[in-house]
C-alpha cells in the first residue's frame, strides 16, 4: 500500500476525511489518482459534491493537489491559540 483515502457519507456530499501517501511516492501522482478515484466513485453513487478540509499551510502541497482536481474554497476557518510560555 502506498496511499489511502477514507471518505464518509453526509447525505448528498461524500466527505474525504483522510487522504495520504507515503513520503517515498509523493510527487508521483498517487494522491491525484486517489482523488480521481474518490470523485469518480462519488459521481457514480449519485453524490452532488465531494468535500474536504485542507491545511493550506501544509508543506505537502495538499491544497494545490485539490485545486488541480477542481476543488474550490467556499469557507475559511481560522485556528486560534494563546501562548502560555
């Protein structure tokens, strides 16, 4: 196994909870193939959308991968923290 995808049913949306590949195969199209497979299977099953959350600051390039496969941002969240030391 070099990659994985786990998606859950949320009514009309198939939501990608987890998607990843081994570091050794990153940049070789494994992630893109997984995304394509999820999209294809969702369309065949009659879902209206495929959704996910992504860390746009991730060094893995995940945000670029999803945009390249047609995903568009529609909501933004901000994580806040308070440093104690």
